[in-house]
C-alpha cells in the first residue's frame, strides 16, 4: 500500500508540475502579441501600409470603406476617408513622398487562375482623401518616386499620367506585357513582366536541343524585362524564367526586386493547396538570385523586408493562417506565429476574425510586426533571443 501511495503521490506531483509549466509557457506565448481595435468598425481590414516616415499606417476595409489613417504609437485615429467602394476591399500603398495613396481593388477570388489579371485602381490624396485618378480594368499601376507621374499598364499598353492634371502624357505598347510593373527608387528603370517570345527562346542555348522545354516555357513561364524609364528603351532581361508573375516590388534601397509568382495549374508541383513564391532579383546586376521564399497562403500573400534588411516577413498558411519571419540571407524561419485557436481566444461578437487575407508591416526597430486580423490589429512582439 505504501508503494502504491508513493507512486500516486509522485504521479500527482508530476501532473501538477506539467500543468504549472504548461500554464507558464502559455502565458509567455500569449504575452508575445496584443490584439486591439482601430475604430468601432465591423468591417474586416483588407489592406494596410506604413507611411514613408514610419509615423502612421493606412488601413483599408471591406465593403468599400472606410479607409483609416492611424497613428499606431498613440493609438489614435487621425483621419477617415470613404474611398474605393469595392466590396472585398483594397490593397493600399503609399507613394514614395507620402503625398498619395494607391488603392488596388481586391476580390475574394483574388486572381483569375492562369490568366492575366485586370482590376480597378485609384490614386487619392493622402491628406484629403480626394480622388486624383481612377483606373478601370488595369493590370498594374505604380507612382513615380518623385510623386509626379503614374505608370499604368492596361492590356499591353503602358500609360504615363501626369498626376497634377490627371492627364495621359504618353503611351507605349509592349507586345508581350503581362501583369506587373515596378519603378526603381532612383527613377532610372522600369521592370515589367512579359511572356517570352519564341525568337528569344530560340537564341537561348539551353533550348537548342530541348524543343519540349522551350514549348513549356512559352506556355507557362514569364520573364522580367528592364527598360530605361527616360525613353523606355530595352536594357536587358533577368536570366530566369518565372511562373505567372502577379507582383513586382523594387526595394527602397534599390538593391532587389521582389517577384511574386504563382505556377500555372498545369505547371504546379503541389499535390494540394496553393503555391506562391517570392523570388529575389539582384536589381544592381539584373540577375536572379537563389533566394526564394515560399508561401501556401490561400490569397495573394503579403510580404515585407525589415527596415534593417536582415529579415523577411511572409503571410502563409498551414492548418491556419500564419506569419513567418525568415532570415533574409539564408531563408531559414526564425519566428513563426500561427493565427489559429490561441490567437482567436476571447474574441467577442463585435470582433471578427481574419478571413485569411492578412497584411503586415515591420515596426521601427524590427522587433515586432503589425498585422491586420479581421476588424482588429495584432501587434506581435518577437521572442527574445
């Protein structure tokens, strides 16, 4: 009897120790993030971007409006605009000088599978919310680094708009253009996604005796071509063939171009789910690098490089939506937050969880990440090393 009692005592103490340990561990994890509301809005946040001076964020909502300008330091709402008026909301980005906001219409089915994407865009004044230009059924729109011009791609035509007069100054046809453009921060170059031409592939040595491979590239792959912005003359093409390109982003320091590419259904290697790849291009040499960040996000994933250029944040999907922080050079995952049951604990009827579309921004100092989460915001503080 004594041995049994001792065993039971040891077993009970072990269970108690596990319970206490688990409770402390949960509290430590839960202390790493904070949920808070921007305003008394029932609408899910569909987009977010930090201002160039890092002082505030612009937050777009579903069902058309509002768009908030929010001071995240003082937790104060600075302004509110009724813009866009798109049911599934919009992606939002600031112009380099902070004068304008660019809104891109989003859909719950966020791209036409295997096809070029045409959506609506709108440029608004960041101080007043007044509309500057609205673009109907365009592939992509980017604002020049000096905030004076807008470059808009519709079909295979590039339009150059003067933002002060809202008029088209010049047009240029790119016969193989697809979905995306990006402007270098020094205003010298434009990157554009294009289909490869058969004549160009015939001059590529790797296809000299590989006709099957050439046909595959013609059907399912795309190029990134570089042009001089001053006269739109051709410079070069990046030495890689990518899956369907849906987003090109030149980094602020001019060193890289981020390329979001999604495989054609007949070219994907995934047995289930959706594949997304953020490929990194050397924007000095205009050459492909070996750095690639994968994402299984159900929607077009948001991604951001940290201010110190050492980390890369990506929205992905496992059992739930999740945030991953990668070492930029090695690609290794250094932090991960699963936005599942634990994050949704305590949500009230007035708080709506995320629909899977999450937008992220590194906070100054790069020790935390701000993310949209339904009609709330989530501030995730990275664990101490």
